[in-house]
C-alpha cells in the first residue's frame, strides 16, 4: 500500500488490532452475517501520515443506516454552540455570509448558525443523519464531499465565508481531494476550520480504542499542514481543545488569496511535535505492547468480577467501545448489555461482540455492580447522568488508558 497523501510505499506498522467489523455497523439480529476486516495502521515515513490499511470502501462504513447522531451528547452540543459563537464574533459573520459545514451529521452545529439568521448549508453523506438535519430546517446536500461537489456548490451560489469540518478529516479515504474541495469552496478571504483528534495524546495516553476502520487517518499538525498546503490551503492558526482525549482545531485560508497573519501558536505546536519525535519512526514503535497491556487489564478485571459474582454492564454504544471490546474478545457473556440514549441504536446489537443495546430504564431495573463507560471522553457527563447507580452500590469503570473505577457523584 502507498500513502494516501504523498504515495510513498508504507512499511512501518504502528499497531495491528486483528480483525473486526466496521464500528458503526450495528446489528438488528445477532444471526445476520457480518463483514470483518483487518484493522492495521501504518505510518508514512515521508509525510508522517498515520493511516489504516485499505480493505473496504467508504460507502460500507457510512451507509444509509449510519447510527451516529451528534445531538445525543449534551456536552457536544455545548461545544458546537461555543464554536459558532466564537466564529461569528471572530470572522464577522452575519446575514450576508455563507457557512458550509461538511459532515453536518444531524444538524447539531448548523442549528446554531441558522438561529443567528446566517445562511448555511450542510454536506452529509449518510441519509439517516441528513434527514434528521432536514427535520431541523437545515438545507443538506446528501453526498460525499470533494472537489467536484465544491465546484457545483460554488456554481449554485454557496461559495463560503466559513467552512466547518468537525471530526471528518480523519474519516476520508481521499484526503487530497477532500482538502482541495475546501480551497475550491472558499471565498477569496474565507476561512476553513478543521477539528480532529490529535495524534500526540493518542500516542501519549495509548488511546487505541479511537482507532477503527472509519478513521482512515490519525493526524498531527506536522502532517495536516503538509496535506492542506499541497491542496491550496495555508494554516494560519491552531487551538488545542479537550474533545476526544485531545484534539486540534486548525484554521486555514486559501493560499492564493488569504491575508490573515500566521499565529505564533502554529509554530509553537509544530516545535513541540518535532521535539516529541512525531517525524521519526521511533515515535511509533512500542505502541502495540502498551495496547496489549490495556487489553489484558480489562480481561483481568472482568475475570475477577465474574469470580466475585459481580455483574457488569456498559454505557455508550460508541465506535471506540467496539474497538475495545472486539480487540479484547469481550462479548455478551461478560458484558450483560450496553445502554445508549440514541433510539436509533436501541434494540440493536454491537458489531462483533453482539452485546444488546438497551435504554436507560433497563439499567435502572438491572442494577449492575459495574458500568463500563465506553465513550470515556464523556465520562464527566455520563457520571452526572448516572449518579443514581450509587444508590445500589454501583460504580463506573473506565478501561483506557488503564482500568479505573470511578464512584458516581453523591
């Protein structure tokens, strides 16, 4: 396989997580056939793009029944509203502006743009979430984004003052066509913002469960700046944000017409990444043994819980949870059920592990001894929501980066 960005042959293996089904391919019947693919991540030793090995097409991962809906997380809605408030103020957006969000999902972010009377458009390839956004009154183009679509949007009068792309840069197989689409779509002095999980905390804290097939790339600023520059965009600012265990929000402008000065934050972060060794092969070696130690820690905990006759459930039918359970070989014989607030997931089963997905009433009735929080990035939010499990002596559990027991707030 060659690098998705610079086409250099790939040889350096970052991690091998064996075989698993796509993490968002929830089952309606445990007896239905599942497609599983190797989950192997390689590193380009030229541009340092960390990337999954190709085994399936994107339309299998992002099908019409895609079940990830952003609006079921209150903390994510708060994050989205804060972004809109900041962007409107910083870039002087008003009723004469145009905002385009790529990967608009269920309208979780554009609803706040529309509330301000600012014209906006969403691009969303998954039909299930696109329809949810339309139900909010948001105009959605139900397609995958790239240069061809960007050219059509410009022709149709949607050239953008601001484009937002949250948690999608890592999800695209053709990262060059995707990035070039933003350079095409922007007005001469427009701004593109990209949010994505930062590679450095992923490596530092061994957040291996954020690796799954739908994440084609794992991104540092060193690499993202190269990708954007090669496709007509220049980075002018960056902010480190806490989402997903540590993310970056990168701001870029057209290389041919943008006039915003480069923030000192860009070079400061690039220096820190270089000092950490992001652009060296050695940085990526040794990750696999750390992953295997986390897996063993979870298995040891579950074995002890079973020996002590303690029941274990889970909360959050998240993609990262599916990576954790499938690589650990944990199934419905060890995790009784998983609670999820999203009704589109309830009544289904986790891919691979076949753990049933239920609503919160099931948790209250079953009263498990431990609740494994699979979306650990939402632990604080979930801990407050599930405070009542302490009434029966229940405790919360986090498995990554180490098995940690958390008592819910009293």
